[in-house]
């Protein structure tokens, strides 16, 4: 290739050296674009946050927003979705499909031992502050330990102590924030929320809550004044005819004191009435609720998980909760990235590349969350496989459900503790014909007979009830399930007394049958 196509489709030829120089240098930069500002003369990039820039405030002002109750519950609710995930681990790093090398295993074990002395809850909580402040700088402190450097501290530091230079490199602002200096790449791990070249500080959710909190506080102030003025009855006094100004002032003073102690002395001929204001400040209440919802939409992406209100269904609340789960999954990925960066730095510090070896002496440990096994989904899968004819053996249940072999027996399997006893007559008994269908289960026959006896009564009340009850019985997996399902499918045509009588007969029959069947079993 000896040229380059421009955006207009024009082809420009150049020599090989010119091509290499073009491809190895940065063309679009702040310097070449003329994006100069006075702050850049001090070696730092101005914070491009539009809310803070318009108000003339720094990032430290965001701490005050956590005093608002709605902001606090929204932040806590979102962070707890990740903090409550306790199943996580570090595993030795290795190429895809290969076993970890001994060096990688030793490095992973050393990192895990070091992290045992570090409060992981504080560390992960600090990582999860990144969406609200835009970023979280984590300072790593090492100490000599034999032939390696032990990680003794991983501590999130305040965001306002750091800035970026015009090359988007992290800088510590220094003493009195007057002398920004670049930080060592192995000293800090930077966690950021949606950073860009234009905004390396990250997207701050708390700054988007600044105006909603300010307007909400103003609304609460006016709402409080409204309640003070109109929440208590008004004492209306009608002075007697020809009352003097002094008498009216004295009467007004008596009525004012009456608000406190409900006792007043008024001149003869005067009249006193207590008037109650009919309004309740609905406009103020709606105003405050509007900004509460705005805060929840910014932080959690929805509103119903914090306040169901009236007129909302459980289905809508579940939909909103699914949105919050998406935010929680993104926060978990933020933690995974941060912890992997800590592990990468730990590897660079303790396993530096040496001459004659590959540039990376060993693979970094890998962090990840481990989801607890969903046994309910596994049981449903096993039921489906059994329904199509799959027969499981004991190793399946031992490996899948972590059961010991002596804890269970498969249906139809002869017990090892109680060998089957054969009588003499059984030796000469004729074996059943393999082609002959198996005898129906006696208990199942009794259930069918019971349903045939009960269902006609229900059909006389509601023609569609037969299929509903049979479906409920087939779906029930326990006594409580059957009770709830039968209540759900109770026919609309029955009165309350008829439903009670019918349910009593059905459930009593099921209970007696269950006791009888349990008494007939060997165990």
C-alpha cells in the first residue's frame, strides 16, 4: 500500500516512510484540535461535567447529596445487589484450553493469602462508588516479604484528590492541590464508569441528581410552611359591635394563645369559630414525589422498586426490578474488571519479565463471581429427560446434587441394607409375561376414583371446573401447592359457603388418602 483513501474517496500517494510516520503518530489530539483552556496550562484537564461546570462546583459537593433520604436508599439498594453476592474467587490464569502453570498457581495462592488481610467489603464498596462519582482511584501498598512484595493494602481514595492531564493520565493533585504529579502505573488501579477520551473522569450519576435534590428541598420547605399555616384549625373571632381597636387586638392575642393551650377569654358579645382548611397540600406532595422519581431513574433506571404507589401491578414492579438487575449485573462486571486489574498489577510487581523469557513471565490470576447452582432448574431438566425415557443412575445424583451414595436409593432398586426376602412359593411362581402391560398403580387408581367422585359435584356448579381441578392436582408438588392451586381455580359460580364445603371435602379426602398411602409403604 503506497497511499491512503480520504473520507471523500480521494487516494493520496506517499512513500513508505511517510506511511509509517502517519500510522505511528496521533493525528487527532487536544493540541492539534486547539482544545486549550487556562487549566491546561497548570498541567491538568478541566472537569467536563456539565452540571458541576455550570454551577462552578467541584466533585466534593456530591457528598452532600447523600444526606437526602431518596438518594441514600437508591444508592444503597443498587450497591447491595452486588455486595450481597458473596460467591467469588480467584483462579490461576492460563491460556484458553490449557492447564495453569505452577508459577501461575503459586502466584494466585499468594494473592489470595494477601487479600485475606484486606477488608473485601470495603474494597468492593469503594469500587461500586465509581458510578456515582465517575471513578474510584484505588491505591495499592506493598511490603517486602521474603523474595516478593506482599499486598498489604488496597484502599479507595477520595475522587477530588485526583485530576487528569491533557494525555488522559491520572495525576495526584499534591499538597494543597497546587502541584499535580503523574502517579506510578503500579501504584494505583483506576475504576471508571463510562469514561471517554473527552471525559476521562467518567459519567457521574450523583451530579445528575444535584438539581432534583435542590428542587426537592425547596418543595419540602414550602410544603412545611403550608402545613404550619393550614394544618391546624384557624380561630376566627367576630368582635362585638362598636369594639375598639384595643379590644380587637386583645381578642386576637387571646385567639393566638388558644392555638397553644385551647383556652381563651373573649369579651362579651364576641363570637369564636374554628375553621378547618380543606386542602392537604397535594401540589407540594406531587412536586416532591416527582423529584424522588427523577432521582431513582438516574441511579436505578426505574422507580417502582422504591415506591409501588397506587395503580401499579406486580407485573410492572417485576419489570422494573429486571431493569435494576441489569444495573446490578453491570456493577458486578465493574468489580470483575477492577479486581482483574489489581491481579494484573500484582503480577507485574511480583513476576516482572526477565531477559531471555517471554515479555510476560506468567499469567495473572483471574477474578470472577460464582453463581450458586440452580437446583430447581436442574430438577426440572431431570424431570423432562425422565419424561422422554431417560433412566438415571446413582453417579448422576452424586455428581449433580452432591449426595452420598448411602443417602438415597433409586426407585425400584433393591436396598443393600435390607435384601429382598424370597419365600419358597415365589421360586415356583410364574414370571410375568414381558409383553403383558404392567398392572396400574393401586394408589393412582384410588386417586382417579376419588376425582371421579368429586368432580361431578363441581361440574354441576361450573362446567369448566373439572379441567381446572384436574390440572391443579397434576401441577401440585406439595400439600401447600395443592391448596393454593385449588383456591385459585375455585369456580366463580360457587358461593363462599359452597366453596368452603367443597374445599373441605377435597382436602380432607386428599389428607386421608395421603395418610393411608404412607401407612402402606415399607419405609
